[in-house]
C-alpha cells in the first residue's frame, strides 16, 4: 500500500538542535500561527479595516496562548478520564502529547476576546479574521498526527488503508488525513473564497461557517475514527467524545449564520466608543 510505505518512511522528528528534537507536530502549530497572522493582516487590508500591525499581533499572541493552554486543559478535562488526578504534574508534560481541539478553540476565543476588550476592538471582526487562517494550522497538525501514527481510524479494506505500528496488523482508515483535508484544506478554500468579497460579509459570517463546517466534518469522521482508549464509546456504545463536543459547534454555527444574515452588521476593525 502506498500510504503504508509512506508512513513507515516518515520520522516524527523534523530535525535536531543540539540535544533537542524539533518535531513536526510542534512545527505544525508554529507555522499555523504564522500563517494565521499573515492571513489576518492580508484580509484586514482587503476589507479596509482600521487595524494596525500591533493590534493583530497582540490578538494573535493571545490566541496562541489560548490555543495551547485551552487545548491542554480541554484534553485533561474531556479526555483525561481522571488519570491526571493521580499525577497532577503530568498535566504540564506537553511533550507527551494530549491536546483537545475544542479546548483550544475555547481558549483562543477567550484569549483573543480579552485582548480585544482591553484594546476596544470589535471581537466578532477579529474572530472572523482569525478563523480564516485557522484551517492552515488544523491541516498541518492533522498531518503531524498522521506522521506520529496516532488518532488512527477503524479497520478498512479500502485501497488507501494504512497499517500503523500501534494499530495492530490491520489496515486502517487514515482518519488524520481525512480531517486534514476536510477540516483544513477544504475549509481554508471555502473561507478564502468568502473572504475575497469586498465589502466583506457581515460580522459573524466566517465564525459561523467555521463552526458549522468543522462540527459537521468532525462528527462524520468520528464514525471511522477509533475513540480514545481511556474513554471508548459513550451513551450506549456508538457516540464518541469528539461528536459530543462537536454538536454544540454545529448549533452555534447555524445560530451565528442566522444572526449575521439578520443583523448584517459590517466588519469594523477600529476601536469602538
């Protein structure tokens, strides 16, 4: 199998800096944050928003911290299954993995909103700018999940099945790549196409599309993805934690799109009085 051969030729470590290993997973986050900053800046100029480079950098920095802290806290709360109560210090062992997208999303929104509030910037406009760049990071991190041989899918006899060393001697759905394509690449192209309209679409449009698209894709992909071993299936043995956490995103996305269509508030970047 092509993907099987490809996987076994990949190394989770991108390169070494002295005794320190730089992993593809960490690089995915780093490049994703940089790309988000570039796209936020470009869209702010295209939309003719009164935002300075300092404004965007301050918000982006808060988003980065929110993603990391929220992602880790979310994983401990939703996926830890009480294991971290026995060894609380292991919560800080980020090198051992364990990040939650949903926790990172909440952390990013909270972190960015706090900075917007302090700088008197419009939260929805900055959030719309931020989600346009988020799919780049999602794509890269999901690809890194594939390289790491983690979060694989159920058994399959499809020609693109992959045999992961930790998944037994069976071919499995490369669910990481499904997520990379649908939640990352396709969503990026969708938001990029929407963002090119000038004047820009109403406040909340991009956040609504982001939440709705991610939530639907994540729920569907979870049907072919093996749930975390410490949790297994919930509510009768067929629902995963990822689906439970993604359903509110679908609802919120639909509500935001309906609200944005009804109010038609313009994207405004400058400080409000």
